[in-house]
């Protein structure tokens, strides 16, 4: 009796469950049909290239001979690849940390700015600039010529304001009349109570200072004095005698002159508008009259931003300019969700702004900061455009990272797609853990 009742009750349930299963199958089929185009594109644009690169990394440059793990072995023996790994490590350690820190500081400060929206828009605008355009902009900004590079123009202006620059960088002493020393200075000898002429050449008349006057002919020196003139030993239009002051020759004002005795500088002065100078209070004997090398120092050209030593920090600076707004906006969004009552309670308890920032704001923002940091790590590992565009050819190897090295080995002259594919696989293996970590963080936050 009981078994019969159970069968009678189970019959309607089984009959009602069949349509439900059919509806679920149809829903899954419809979902699969909608997702199929996306899966097809994903497979064609992501999965297939990844699998092809993994397989290609086990073949030689021509792709016809199987070499096993030789490409991976060669990869870690190649000095250029090791340098690329080192530079990538520098990027991963420095750039995301700086960007996250700058983004956090700016996000906190922007909250206290009246025109916060306009300020955020201004900082976020570089994200709208392509990496190609940003690379060209910073390639020009970092130019070593102060007339082209804005950074060196500023550096040279500050340097010249405090230290000054030489007036006669192209000047040189008349051969046979003045002796040039190893440091670039010039000297001659003269006795106290006498006069001396210091003829110079190599200065264009148009480059003379405005106050330059015709060179003063040597006047007789009093006892204990040493007089002289530094002049441009060149007569416009030709004529004149070498080593002698002619009427149409110009003095060189502002030239530093020293008198030395027994290897020690006993007097120093600067030439007048007509190039004349005078030392007084000298004892009897012979003196060395010297024009220091500082008179002829080439003008300060600024910093070699794109030299081997600074090219990587310079490119990281360009990267910071582009991505700081991104970090600030994401962290600012997290900052807007913080419970204001917690912050106000801390203020009422007597905490200052630094204590609130360090002990409340930063710990509460830790999940957002972690996501921003990991996202930037992923982007930094793939950086290519800025490095390839900003770094000049001679220092390209000093600035190379894994992405640029992969391209150079495969297509930029190396023509070794086997080794290039191995570099691509290495880059993938480095990026995947960060991506997995980010995905897990997103899932935990959604729960």
C-alpha cells in the first residue's frame, strides 16, 4: 500500500521535472549561441596565438628544425636578454609603487581642492594621448640641446643663474706666443715692472661682448706692477701684425687673469672693456701670467637624460605622466566609499590628519591599492611603445625591456621567431600570476 502511494506521488513530480530540464537545456543552448562569437574571437585572437607561440618556441629561427629547450637556454645566456630582464625588474619595482603612492597622495589632496573635478580631468588627460604621441613629446622634452629640450632649457637656465658661463668658449691662444696647458688654460711669463700681451684667436667679431672696446696698447708699468692686455689678434678686413696690438683690434673684457709665482697664485683680476689688466704690489722677479681654463669652458648643455645612465628613469618618468591620473581616479573612487563617520570619529577623538591618513585611510583603502598596484604591474610588464620611441638607437639596448627585446629578436633585425616566441612565453608566465591574483581579488570583493 505504501509503495503504491509513493509511486503515485513520484509520477507527477517526474513528469513536471522534464519540462524544467528542457527549458534549462534551451537556456544553456541560447546562452552558448550568444557567447559563441565572443569565444570564437577569443580563440582566434588570444588562445591560438598563445598556443602557436608556445609551439614555435621549440623550433629554430627558420621554424623547420625542432630544438627543444635550446631557445630557452639561449635566452638566459644572451646579455641583451639579461639586461632586458633587469630593466623589466626595475620597471616592476619602481613604476607601480610610485604610481600607487602618487595616486594615493593626489586622491587625498584633491578632496580638499575646490575645483576637484577640473583638477582630476587635468591629471587624467594624458590617458587620452596615445603612447606613440607621448613618446614623441618626451623624446623632444628630453633632448640634450637646450634650444630644443624643455627640461634642459630649465636646467641650463638655473645652472647659469647660479654658476654663470664662460664668455669665450671658442677662444684659443695664438700659437707660438702662448703655451697651452693640459687643463685648457694658457700661460706666458713676464717680469714685475713690465708689460705683457696675450693674443687670442677663434672669436668671431659678432660674438664679442657688447661692452668690448678697442684693445689698449701696453702702457708702462710702475715698479711692483705688471700690466698687460688680452685682445683678439685679428684685424677685420685683413692686415695687422700677429702678436702686436693693432688699432682696429678689440680687447676681450671679462677675461680672468692670474699671476703665479713658484706655482702659487699671488694675484688675480679681470680684464677691463679694452682687455687691459694690472697687478700691483708684486715683488721683483719673473711671474707666470695665466688665463684659467674657466675662461674657455664650453657652455653648460644640461643633463644627458637619454644617455645610458638615465634613459630608463627618464622613460619611467614619461610613464608616470601618463598613468598618474588613472591611479588617482581609481583610488579616489575607493576613497569616496570610505565611511565618513569613522573619519569624523577619529577627528573628534583628537587624531590629526596624518594619523587619520596613516591609521585609517590607508588600511581601509588597502584592497583598492592592491588592485591598482597589481593592474599597473601587468601594464608595466607589457610596456613597449615608450621604450621603443623615446630611447635613441645608441642606447636602445640599455633601455630595452622584455617586450621590446621580443620584438627586436623576432622582427627588428634578429629574424629569430623561435627565440622571440620563447621571450613571449616568458613574458606570459610573468604576467599570468598577477592576472590570476587580480581576478581572485575581484571575486572576493564581489562576495
